[in-house]
């Protein structure tokens, strides 16, 4: 079955890591997988520098290459024409979405996007002050017309510990209950595999992340 | 009735007689402004901002809190002040260079944003303090130090019509008018309505004052008056261009 | 969200631009004036998201000249006001900054340096050092904090408001595009909870009472008639600047006492410098580290003292000697054995290259 998933979230929520890792998981299967860099807000922290590396791993990557982007940043919010038609491609499509104040209006830019054809997943890091509490997260998520699932990706970068992951699980679970939106998974760095196991303490699947974005700066 | 022979109460007596040249229109404009301040009793909540050029000579003119800024930058200083503290009444006072040349982007955008300040531009058809150079408002054919053969519209453009420009872009609630020191009763009506428009918080207020610069025009009293009344008023029409209720005095 | 923007101490994970916006909120800033320019935009994005929740204001102006002068207007009305900019915006800001210097207006700004000259890159550089320390037509009466970490962005943004309002000199956090966009953990706090008292703001205009009746009018100017009058006006400012300097000057030094060579750097480059120093120390090399935090006023005496212990230097900066200039000035008349530089305008440094540079010379 074709999978179309959009990973959305705040700056530094980990949406790109989640999108990349999801796409690399799917590429193990038979279907082609397309990863789309749809970050119109903060183009400095995009898949751009990782494009070739990810392509070498079998992904089709739709992203600008730095050499093609004169005035990157100033003119960074330029939509690459292929992005508009990404959903027309065969196989799975994973969208890494930086959306800005207009929220899920960004999906208007994708030809053929319908609510039933795609899953919109919000990546949440409770170590980010704008999404630190149940109330703040709900306020933030209410901007979205479509929201199909929540991913707890609570972390503090290199300082991440079990406590922050656990806090994230509890807060995102509460949001999930209140908003009636499924808690899809907890995401955590590979190094927590031995401590966390297959499920977090509330029984959600754990997706382990290999970190790529540390190499993606500008 | 205001006693026009007396000094307005809001004038700062210690700095009178003022420093403007004999026959300069600034004195008349500032006299009228002083009377308006007195009549509206706003001395304690008014901030007067003055530009660079002859307008800076008014930095200690009133018993009113006053800020002398940079050339063309009086509008943004007053805008910032008003935004931070809307209880203040903020008047930006400048010449035609400050208003229409170096500070034109600030004037245009203050008008676009409908900033609740009053901007007053004294139009005397030249840069006075720097020694009589061509200004945005210099009339076609007028000789100045940088248009020694007379202003050529082909190469230097036509005189800026400030109030017309502001009126074209201003939002509802704006007050836009052009008065003249040659008609002080009308000028005072406009000045007062412009200040009242800010007090009411209706929108951006803008007043251009046709003024005189005999020193740089090298004119005697009669010639000065003739230039203001005949030459300038032909090109720059006095009257109200925008009022909050859109009833206008021609 | 509650009335108190930050509840207790909180470890958070953010970008640098967000950190600056949060610090301004925590510092009790009333209003931000700004104009979009990369890489500082997210300071405005986050400020405008938070402002209504905490009763703060924002004005997007028509350009950086207006952003600077509206900020000055807001400050003169008694508000704790600030702005942020970068690159060509910093160039335009020199005009309002010079007015703030002359009129002792506590202007606070964050500068996120980008490549230059001209439009150049929107990414990263250390090429706004000259402009931020001595730009404008004046004598550099400013305080410039060059930060290296997100914690410092937070701490020094708060501190900038207090330095500015206490001493009445414009005060800046000088960061860069990397710091703007990179993300790392930091601790957020309410300044009061750490015993940091925010210096009260004061009005320059709109004071109580009727001017001329109840009090003299406040007449503020930056124009003077004659040379002597200007001299009389400016020399006391210079004196106050010098008196302030010893109280605000800051630097960081490590392992300088027994060092054979000291790495000089500032801002984000000092992260690479410190890491290189630590790695080289682990390998047995006697390497020291010195980093001015205030680029203006410059920690001259501290550097001279260090030079008394070790007079071999390696200076690294992402510019063509803008940082080296005040360093050399501080070392004038101090015996220096060797002074090597690595200038990489608009390009960042890694610890590895500094390690290699020092190792290859040993």
C-alpha cells in the first residue's frame, strides 16, 4: 500500500530526522520512495546538503542543491517545480514540511493532495518552550486543518536523557487523549535502544533515529 | 480670542527672539502651532520632533518636550514613540528635503500604516540651511545653488506634490492638507484640525505649509510675498485633501 | 502560557534566534521594531508569536533606518525596546546607532552577522566587527558582547538591556548566522529568579507636569553650533565611557599560565578554539585560550597580562583581520614573539583545522 506521510513541526522539533529515517525504513521494501524537502520557512536547515548521500541510499530526493540557489535564504522560500508534482510519483512519498504561520495551508502547493490520501504527522519536542505543555501543544496543533497522528520526539540534542523522553511520552499522550488524535510513535536516538526497547513506558512503538541533520547545516 | 500679538504660552521665552532669518516662514508656522497647543491645552502630553535643516532651530523653541533627530528621520522617531506610548501626542516637524527626499520612504510608509502622528512639512522650495540647493519642491525654472540655470524638469523631475501623494495612499481617518503662511487663518484651521485628528486617534495627519526663504531666494519683502502668493500657490494648491469625514475645505 | 513567561529554570532546545526572542521576553522588553533580513528573521517570527501572549508590541518598519529610529523613539518614550538585524541592515543601522551614542539612548540590538561586503551570503561571518565596534561617525561609544553559545545569547541579551539602561550606551549582542540557526540546549530562567534585577527604564520625554510651568521642558539634541561646544559635550561622554569600561569588560581565558601558544578568537569561532585547545592539551601540548567577550570595550589589560605569560599567539577569525586589529592595538608595546593568523572571511572554523595547524608547527 502506498504511503504518503507529511512530517510537520516546529524548528528543532526533529521533523526532518523523522522524515529521513522513515523514508530510509521504507526504502528497504520494493516500492520506490521519494523524500520531499518542503521547508519554506527555514531553508538553511534542509535536506539540501544531504541530498546526494540520501540518494546513494536509494531514495529519490526532491530538494534544491546549494549550487542552484543563489541568494539562498533571501530567496530560500522558492518552491522547486518538482515539489509541486511530487505526489504524482509512483511509490511512497515522505514530505518534510516547514510550514510557517499559514499552517497546513502549505499542502495547497501540492498537486493532488487530499486529506484521505496522506497522513499528516506532527513531530513534538516538549523541550521546546512553545510546545512544552499540554495546553501549548493543543493551541499550536489547532492551527492544522488536517492532523492524523502525533510523534513524541522530545529531546535535548546531545543532552537528551530518559527523563525528557518519558516526560514527552506523558505530555503527548495527554494531548492525544484530549484531541482524539492517535499517538503514532515515540522517536528517539539509536543510543537509547537498549534502555527503551521496542515500546515506551506507555506502550507506544519506538522509532529509532539515526541522526543525519547534524551534517545538514546550511 | 487668541491675542495674535502675544507670545503663545507654550513658547519657551528664554530662547526668544528665535533664530530664524528675518522673513522666514518657520516663525509664522511655529506661532500658529503654539497657539494651537495653547488652545487645545496639550503642552503636557505633546512631544515635538524636529528634523535637520532649518527645522532643527526649533529644538528649544517650545515649553514642550522636544527631540531633535537626524535628517529625514523625525517621522520614524515619532512613530516609534507613539507606538510605545499612544498617550503621547507626537508631531514630526521637518522641511521639504527631510519630508520628500531623504525621508520620503518614512513619510510614505507612515501614511500607508496610518500612524497616529502628525507630520508637518515646511515647503520653501529649497534647502535652506545648507545654502539654497535645489529641493524636491523647487519650482520649474527656479534658480538654486545646484540648479544655477533654473530647475529643468527634464533632468531633475517635477516638484513633489506632497499632500497629493499622501492623500492618494492614506487610509480612512487620515487628515491631509496644505496651508500657506499667506493665509494664516486657514493655516491655523488646518493646523488645529490636524492636531485634533491625532488627539481623536483617527489616523495619520499630514500638513504641508507653504513657507518663505528670503535669505536663499535673495528676495526683499515684496518679492518674498509675491513668490509665496503667486508662484508657489500656482503649483501647490492649498486646501484639505483628506479629512476623516471627507468634508473638505478647498 | 501564563503571565510569567518562564516558570522556574527550564532546560530547553532551541535555535539561536528563538533564544534571543525568549531572552527579550524574559528581560521584560516592551516592544520590538524590525525589518526582515536573513539570518535574523526568526527573532521577529518568535517575538510576534509571543508578543500578544505577554502584552508586548511589535512594529515592522519600512527599512532598517526606520527600525533604528523607531526603536529610539520607543526608548525615549520609556519603553524597554530593541531590534535585530544583519549585514546590510547593520550598515543602515549605523545612523540611528550614532544618534543613540550622542544622545545616550539605551538602544539594544542583536546582530546576526552574515557574509560581506554587500549582500554577499546570508549564512555566516564575523565581518561586522569593525562596523559594530566603531561604525558610524563617532568614537565607538557602544558595548558589544560577542557570544559563542545559546546560553550566552540568552544571558547576554538580558544583560544588554541592563548594561544599556544602567550606563546609557547602546549595547549589542554580536552573534552570527550559525548561532542564529543552530540548535542546542540551554537553560531559560526569569532574571529575577536569579537575583538579576532589571534596571528600570525612564522616560526622556512625556515627563509628569506641564513643561515650563511645573518643570523645565526636556529638550534633546545632537546638533551643536561650534567646535568648542561639541568638545565640551563629548569629552564627558568619553570619560563616562572609560569609567564604565572596567565594569563591563569581559573575557574568557583557560590554560594560559603555562602555555607555549595561545589561541585568540571570539564569538562562535571560540567554540572551535576551545575544543582545539582541549584536544591539544590532551595530547600534551601546552596550549592556552583567550577570548574577549566584550569586543567594545576591549579587554586590553587582560590580554596584556596574558601576553606577559605567553607571547606566542595564533589568531583565528572569520574575517580579514577585523578582530586582529584591536588585538594588535592591545599588544602595542608588549613584546610578542610570534603572531600567526588564520583569516577566513565568511567561512567557519573546525577544531580539527586548528589542532592540525598547531600540531604541524610543533
